[in-house]
C-alpha cells in the first residue's frame, strides 16, 4: 500500500555527503521537530528533474521559508555523491540533498517508478510531501514521472 497523508515517514537510513564524507542519516532523526518539504525525483541530472523540478524550488526557496517551512530536501535513488554534486549546481541555496541508494524509502512507501526499460532501474516516483515532525501533512503525488502536482508553484499554492 502506498504511503499517504497522516502516515509517519518509515524508519530507514538515507545517505548524505557531509564535510567528513558520506554518512547514514536516519529518517526518524532527520525529520524530527522540523517542517520539511520533501521532493522526490526519479534521478539527479535527468532532464525534467534538472531543467524544471529543482530550479522551481531553488527559485522559490525564500517563499517556502517565509511560509514556515524549515527545510527543502530533495531525494532520489542515486548515490550520495551524485546527490551532493547535483546540489552544487545550485550553489546559492539552502536546499538539502539526500540519497536513497538502495531504494529502501521507495520500497517502504511504495512510491516506485520502474525505469528499467531505459536503464535506470527502480526509482522513486516524482512527488513532494509536506512533513511535520515525521508525519505527512500534505502529499503532491505525480503517480509516476509527470510534473504538475509536485512543482514548486503547485506546492506553494497549497501552503
């Protein structure tokens, strides 16, 4: 069953590159006591993700923070180094980038997009979530790879 509004984020480990190198980041700790917009993309550096999805959030970042959002976080089924490098493309922002390299989050939430036909394997489908202290408050699910419901503009309108 697919995760939905009022569900808690599952207890899994994401990965993130910090100054000291790659590190496990437990979801329960990561989402605790914060209001976060979690944005999932099928892949860093892929056309729609890089040209449309991420730039919308980077361009509207301050608007999210002015509405009480503590953090914007992008996640993908990529390795943590790829996510860190993707984040460097947008240097002047405070967006956080985490990796789900084993698709653990994708599988536990059932937010899976199978892109094996084009050589990408199992990925997270595209979505955005408003998460408050580990609980999903709002969910903008593309149910695949489209970009209508989870765009920065669509998410901002709902806040």
